[in-house]
């Protein structure tokens, strides 16, 4: 199978950054083979590849940086690229943060679907896991084991009666991603909202782009949910996006994460690359 990009350029206008609250237009352009997913900060004239090589640790979003110029909250967009099998893309924006839109990947998906995908001249590549790799940071556990498929599992444990302890496993194919993951919205706890605002964050958050979990163990805006286990499904969505930082190649293996987040996903990729080079191989896709 060959690499892909989009057929036609398109614009998503007027979305708000989740943390900055700033309006941001996104411009999407086709890219050549082996270019990967690249963000162009038009206001700074700097291109930043969406790769672990340019990623910086961040707990609340996935952030990349080059020459002092950052692009933040890229995880949902990267997730949709991984889920749809998009290998090469240029994304232009004129502010720091990718907009949150409806809090899921759905509006990105609709844009890519309408633009259409096209095949390029070089084969698609993938990361094939050969031996199990484990990683721990306190309560966080991540491991990946050999498999002939791309499987993602996320285990969460929150002190909230509507969530509690859950584990969801997902077999990544384009069809499964569109049907079961892409509409999963981000979530947050009402008790944390004011503290985050005081830190200058979540200025663009609302009950339309996030599932709100209140102090009584209830969901404030359950009408916005597509699935009852949506918070865990959104963790899968983030997981699929964060691991696309591995040079925008899909991981073929069984990937398990417990209580992990953006920073620990990045740390795991560095662990895999720097300490376990013989545990994986980059292959051309069949």
C-alpha cells in the first residue's frame, strides 16, 4: 500500500484554542511522500514536524516546538491522521494552538473526508514490534507486545462514579476508527475548572466541547455524549494521536496504557527509540 495525502486543500475557520481561547483558522494542504505531518506557523515562518524529535513534555496537551516556536494541542488532529491513514500533510496556522472544535476528532475527519485522499508514489511504512517493551512511571504503566495488528488498550481509574475503573481495547482500522472513536469528546472535572482558569488555561473550554464531570459523580451535559464510556474512548483517541509522533508511522503491536497521558506517551516513545532499538523494525506496509 502506498503513502497518502489529501487531494484538495481546505480551511477550517474560527475554531477556539482549548487553553488559549484564541480563534484560529487551519489551512490544510497536500504534501509529497516522506514529508510526514508538518505544521507551519505562518505568523512565525517556521515549519514544525509532528514528530517525537520536536515534541516537548506537556501534561494537558501534545506540544511540538522548533526554533522556539510551539504548536500545541495537536493530539486530536494527529489521531485522525493516524486513524484515516494519512501519511503526509501540511497544516498552516497563525497562532500557537490547534483549535479544539467540538472536542473530538470529528470535524477534522469531515474535512479530510470531503477533501478526499490520494495515493502517492512511495510505499507506506509501519513500525513492527518484535519484542515486548515495558515502561513505568509511578502508577503509570505502558507496554507494547508483538502482534500482526494495531491494537490499543487504555485503562483508567478515576474517583467518579460514572467512570471509576474501566478498560477499553480497540483494533485500529480506518473503518473502526470512524465508527467507534472519532466522535469521542474530551472530558474534564468541574472541581478542576477554576484552578485551570486561574493558571490561564481552558479559556476555550465549554459544555459543548467537553464532557463535564461534576463533584456529585454525575455528568453535567450527558446530552453531548455519543457513548456512555466516552471518556475512556477519548483516551484511546488521544493515545492513537500521541503515538503517531513516532514519525507518523502506525505501530503494529498490542499497545497498553494505564493511567498515562501525553507526557508519558512521549517518554515511552523515547524509551523505545533510545533503549529498545532491537525491539522494533520499520517496514514497508504490505
